[in-house]
C-alpha cells in the first residue's frame, strides 16, 4: 500500500522534473555558451575571464547589498518581461514596452506630485499610492491598446506600430519633462518632474537597503499572469488566438477583441513597471531613466520561453549581470560593455536554438529534448 502510494508521487515528481529540463535545457546551454563566448572575447582583448566573472558574481550576489541591488534591477525587468511574454502568448510582438513604461512612469509621477495640489488636500498613503500605480497601469494599457486596435481593425502590423509609438512616447515625454512637468526648483537643470509626495511612495523592505516592496509585487504579478494564462477562460482564449488564429475564430472566440485586450494587458504591465520605478525607487520621473528596459525585456521574455517563471529567473540573471558589471570593471578594468555582448550572445543562441542543439548534439524527439548518442543519450 505504501509503495503504491509512493509510486504516483514519484511519477508526478519525475514528470515535473522532465518538463522543467525539457523547457530549460536549451536556455541554460545558451547562457553557458554565451558566457564561454564572452570569456573568449575578454581573453582576446587581454583580460582574465576568470577574474572578470568572479568580479561579476561578487558584484551581483556576493553580499546582502549586492543581492538587494540585483533585485532592484530585476523589478522593472520582471514587469517589462511579463509584458512582452504576455503579448507573445497572444501571437503578438510588443516592441512598444519602452514607450508604455515611460508613459506609465510619467502618469504615476504626475499623480504623485500634482494631484494633492490639484485637490487641495493631502491624500493618505493607502489612497495616494494605489492611485499613482493605477494611473501608470491605465496609461500603459491605453498606449498598448492603440496598436492592438490598429492591428485588429486596420490590419496595421504591431511591430511597426509599437516602434513608431515608442518614438511618440519618448519624444512627448522629453517635451513634458523639459516643459510643463519640469521641476521648477531654480537649482534644477535636469529634465525631471518634482519629487512625488511621501504618501505616494513604496517603502523599502529593509533599512539601509534600496530593495522595496515593488519586488514582491513583481513576483506576485508573475504568479497572477501565470494564473490568468493557464487557469482562466480569458487566458485560454489569448493562448488559442496566439497559437492558432483560425481555430480561435472557428471556436467562436472574438479574435479582434482578444488582440486589443492582449496588447492592452501587455501595455498595462509595462506601465506598471514605470509606475513602480517612480513610486519605489526614483520618486520622480527623469528623462532617459528607462532607456533600454523595453528592449532588454524582449531578450528576457525569449530567454524565459515566455513563461512567467522563466521571465522571473531570466530577469534576475540580466539584473545580476547589470549590477555586477561595475565590480567586474573595478577588479579587471574590463569595460562594462562586455555585459551587453554577453546578453546579445544569449539572445542569439536562444533565438537561433538550432546552433545550441548542434553544438551540444541535442535533438527534438516526440516534443522532448533528448541527448543524442555520444552525450549519454
């Protein structure tokens, strides 16, 4: 009886482990290959790759403060990566996360510093903070829904539309930060808003560390995105529309509505990234603070295989590389640009996974990854 009870439990664990290995094998090997490639580049230019990577690990995970800073970097990466991943699940390529994030930050900043003056009353934190975050989410959702509607009702390709809308968002943000929304303090010469009120700020989790409650919120959001996609009717419709539009239409799914809604939800997540950066870290919107987040999010979503758990893990990896780059440069004088090279190599090997499969002699068989002969398979 006991053996019979243990057998299904072991079988469940083995199936779960195999599913994890099958999903994670190529991304892990892509990371290893990119690290080796980066090490060769460091060696060619006269550096010590072992010392460089040791410094990278120390800077990213070598102390409590290092972990804190890595999680600070990871917070917007998780939100933005989820935004891109959700769009991918719906068969859409959202390159507009950069603009959606910038507008979300702008809206949160405005609510944070201007709303109390507009209303003539100091708002309590339990009202002001949610309003600031909600404003960022709604503005991001609106900016994401526009290219979704253009695709659904006018046939406009979302890649072109989101790229163009990035230009609109970033240039309009620049105009506002240099004009109507600029901090009027005579000592300020930077394009940025005034600081948001104390009541609109996310508190740090620990004293003397910058990690704030936005990071647990990012983890919770990843769980909610997973639940939405795999445990709800809407999530099933998004995944069906993304994997087989013809089948979705035949099944009676309102395809155009799903397109718009998917892009709106993707923009909402990107806007949430900007809102959390303003309320939890910067306490204002500054010009250029988010440059690169939206495009890094594409690599994070691809490395994470567009799964929320994978996005969280790849976001922490990318955050660790960004955070540890300074320590690496300090110890070895290797330029921090090598981190961008490694990230690019990771994206290359993940996107062109046939290269990794060929290098490590991996092939797909019956929807599973197995090692070919000569590698223990």
